[in-house]
């Protein structure tokens, strides 16, 4: 079966078979395991402990930062660059948003956008130097962005313990952000913040930019064939650096949304694993911004569902990580399949 649809069906079958095997190895009845995963992911079938909206809240919350970091990785890949540094960019973005949210006293229509933009700007700045080193010195962006992940980790550790630490607490964390810097919930029935709506809107805007504008065409041409693009008069270095900084801004915004919409402060050990989840989301979506909405939802549902399985039965919560790895390999196999010549 050589068609793309056939490969998708085979990949889905392999993923389901693996998930079934992992549930069985966890000594959980297969039917019970799938029921608990579906309850945690979409709230169906109904559960006594959590309703439909609880499951959707958990899934959409998990989906939001994954979608933003997936967009970050996808945009960089469209420009021919591999942004492994989304985790570090998310961390500095979260730290910047927490500082702005706690340090300033401003009206809500100004304070919240200021905090979110500060997070995005911090991520963009953190991405600028690896992009510049790639374009001007030939340093591989995978190596430099991995290094910048560690720099972000230790830099924010120093900030949160020595510079912007909450004086009222012994823990290494910032003070709580003001209410004027907090993202409100979507509604009284759904306790997911408006950060989810912002992430989906940005996915659609990025799709329009990449596929409906001259800038997007030149960026994709730069990633597809930089030599031909340069020969055609496209400023490839400028397009690549701009795309990489926008990629960093999206990852930084993911951290800002986590601070303003959920945690309300920055602390040592702030969750940055969403940056690596974004790599899988982007690859599985073929680097298409609109398709990342679907793959981000898939990963959010998978994480929420397997966590519910873990809480209910004690099954390893690492099941989600294993499944994500399989989905990454599946996405890579599809890409290699496209490049392989038909026989």
C-alpha cells in the first residue's frame, strides 16, 4: 500500500496496537484502560469523578502551550531551521511575563497585553543569537539552541533566587502577578483561559502569513532551497533570522500564557517540557500551522487521558511519552516516504 492514506492507516494501527500493549503491560484490563483514557481526554464515557467539561478543560489546557510551541517549531522549519530551543525560550518568556505582571501596577487593558508581549519579546531575543550565529558564522542551530536551553535554565534560576524573588516567601519564585495581568477564563462553564483562543487564532494568522503573503512565500522558498531563493533575489538571511525570532516569540508567548492563565507566578522548575512536545506536534503536522491545531489537540488529549489512567490505576504516566515518540517516528517515516522515488 503505497498511498499516503494507506500509510496513515498503517501508522494509526501500529499506534493503537502499541497503546494496547502498554495498557496490558501495566496490568490494567484493556477495556478499562481505554475507558479511563477516553474519560480523561474527552469526558466520554461519563465518569463519577470528572465530568465532560473537566476533561475538556484539562485537554485544552495541555493543548494551549503545546500548540504555541508547535507553531514555533513549525515556523522555523518552514524557513529551513530546526528550533530545539523552544523550551528555553518558553522559560525566559514565562519569567519575563511574571516579572512584568508582578512588578507593575497598570489597568487591565494595558497590563495583560504588556505581560504577554514581554514574554514574546523575551523569547524572540533568546532566539536571535542562535539565528545570527547560524547565518553569520555557520554555527548549527540545533547545537546552539540546546546550549541556550541550559543558559535559560540557569539564568532564570539566578533571577528567581537573587533578583526578582518574592521577598515574602522562602521558595525560589516570583511574587504573584496582579489580577490585571491574569488571563480570564473563557466562560463560567469552561475554566480554560483565553490563552487557548489566542493560540488557535495565531495558528490561523500564521497560516495566512505563510501561504497568502509574499513574505510567507519567500520564507518557505528560503527553507525549501536557499540557493535558488537567493539567486532569485530573496534576502534569505533576513527571512531566516526573522522567522527564527518569530519562532522564539511564539515559544516565549507559550510561557507567558502559562504564567498569566494558570500559575500566576514564575518558580524554579517551571514546566518547560512543552517546548519539546512542540517538536513532535510540528513534525506530525508536516509543519503546517493550521494542521498543528489538530496534532496539538491529539497530544493534549493523550496527556490528559494517560494521566487519568495513571491516577485511577497507578499505570505509568510515561505511556504518553512513549506514544509521542512513536508518533514522531511515524511522522518522520511519512516525510521519508514522500522523498523516496516511486518504483
